[in-house]
C-alpha cells in the first residue's frame, strides 16, 4: 500500500493527502492506484478528480493511464464519502479463507463458491478479495487477476506480487489462457454444434425512477455499432436425461458470454435467473438445484515467474455433482 506523507494517519477523510508509491504499486495505472487507495469512492468521482487536475503526480497533472513509479508522490484532493460507505468501512469484511488449488510466492488459486462476489460494489459490501485480505493481514499484496460472476463457482486466480499480476493479466488479455467451464443445459444439445460465433452487446435495463438498472447482454447483428465479436466452443460431455452436460471453452471473455450464447441456441443453463427458463428453474428448485449450473472447471496458463504451463481443475461442487448423479441414466457414459 502507499505511504501517507502529507497527512497524519488520523487525519479526516476530507483533507488533502499526499501518497508515496510503494513497491507493491510501482507500474500501476494512476486510476487503479487511486481506486485501491480510495476504497468506497465511486469510480465516476475518481475519474472526475483526475480529469479536473486535482490529482497531481510529482506536482504535475497526470492522465488516468499514467503509470506511477516507486517513490512518486501523488496528491489526492479532499474526498467526502457518503454515510453509507463510511458505515461499511467501519464494519470490515469478515475474514474468510477458500479452498486452495495452488499457492506459491507469486499467486494464489482458489475454488470460489457460488453466491459470493469476487469484490465489493454494485450493492455488495464485500467479496472474495476483501475477505481474503482480512484473513491474511500479513499479505503485502493481493489482487484479483480476473473475475467470475457471483453465481458462478470454480477456479479463480489472485496475484501476490505486482509483477505476477501484470504478466497474468497480459495472458488473459492476449487470449493465451485456456478457460473451460461445465454447464448443464436444458434439452439435448446437438453434438455437431461445436462453435458459437455471435456478437454480443452489453446494456443496462432501466431501473425504477430512472435509476440505472441491471446489466444485461444480448446477441446482436455484426453491424450493431457496439457489437463485440464473441466465440464459444462447445463439447457434449454427458447426456443426463432431459439435460446435457457441456464442456464450454471461451475464446473471448465477454460479460455473461456463456449464459447468453447457450440460451440463444434454445438451451439455457439450468438455474440461470437472468437468461434461463424461469418455469424450469422453479421446478429445479423443488428438486434441490437452487443455483445456476455453471462452473469454471479448468484453467490453463503460464506461470508468471517461470513460464511453465500450469493446468488447474476445480471439481464440481457437491450440490452440482449430486444433481447430475440423480439425473444420470444407468447406461449413460461420457460422450
């Protein structure tokens, strides 16, 4: 974390502060540096004070994408947090560890459970990253490398060093990683349908009284001005009665990509409360499936320090495995 050198540790939140960039933040973008230091401050406000020139790096104006370096001094103007945020800050996230799939000096890979956000925000007070930081107060650096939907379980990678974070994120951005999910869909998925190449568009559903609503995604034509090409590879893993268990590999990492692509083919994911079959979901809840059957099963990447290939798998959570076992036919076998 940065060292405060322009205001005392007990200074009010509304005072000007000067932060000195430490080892764990060297090379980070200015906007990301501030978002980490100004916990709870809305992103829109952080970008506004950067654009206005109120934030200074070594006494000069700087853009959001400026990289801060070790020893840089960052002036931060007075920032007043809403009472709601101050109340949350007074009640830190409960410390929690998660099942570890791999850990060394560079990274931590866990099996994230469903129903837990990866970070706080958008109505969620805390997530995996805040809970792990509370559980590991000795950790000098701990950051998310990528994200999973709150409803999705499975492999999640965190970096324990700044260098590991940037190298791993470069792999994710460059599509050099292999991400395979297990998804249970309604109906008999055609074994010959192996590639879905359909553009997606992200939008917000209007909320009440003009407030911003839920984030949603839909398939659009390639001529749509905000269309993002999205590619999903599908393999039938097993037939389970009225369902099909799929191995799904994504070549692009769009928001809700798997959920929207599979639903667009007439085979929504079991338990999906946004893009699924709501009548079917009610029936599944009575059968004991109270979550979406989507699991980040396998992740492949190169180790950030050695460059050696790493492949990790998170087994299906008990509730998903039990549901699949109940629907398996006596003669069913992997395809």
